[in-house]
């Protein structure tokens, strides 16, 4: 189970937007993460990770998008459930009986 989020989504979106806008201007690009994170009371490394993920989601940077990550988690969960069901069927002999019927 995932840990609860420390920061609300609104703060995350606002901080990401502020950092991206600040990085566009060459005169304010240096120290953007530190400056914005101090203004909003968050860790600079956390803000940097948010901005990187936003760039991946928008297609500006290579990587796994948020929606792809969620889909992978769902598929991995499904695989675990199917493997568990198969092992239960193997231990009870249910799959062998089914194979013999076919």
C-alpha cells in the first residue's frame, strides 16, 4: 500500500507551475528549485522530482509517464492474483483435472 501524500495536489500543481515558469526565464533559471521551494515550504529535491515527472508526462523528457506507471501497477497486481489462483489450483489438483477433461 502506498504511503499517504505529504503535500496536497493543489500545492504540487502550483509549485510545479511556478518552477516551470521560472525556469523559462534565463535570468531566473539558476536556483529555481531552491527559491520556489523556500517560498512554498517544501523540499527542493521534491520539487525537482515533480518538475521532472511533469516534463515526462508532457512528452518533453523521456521516461515512464504517470498513466503508464499506474497501468503497470494494475497489470502487476493482476499477474500476482493470477499466479496465486494458479498455485491454489495446482495444490488442490484443480488444473490437472481440467487438463484431463480437455
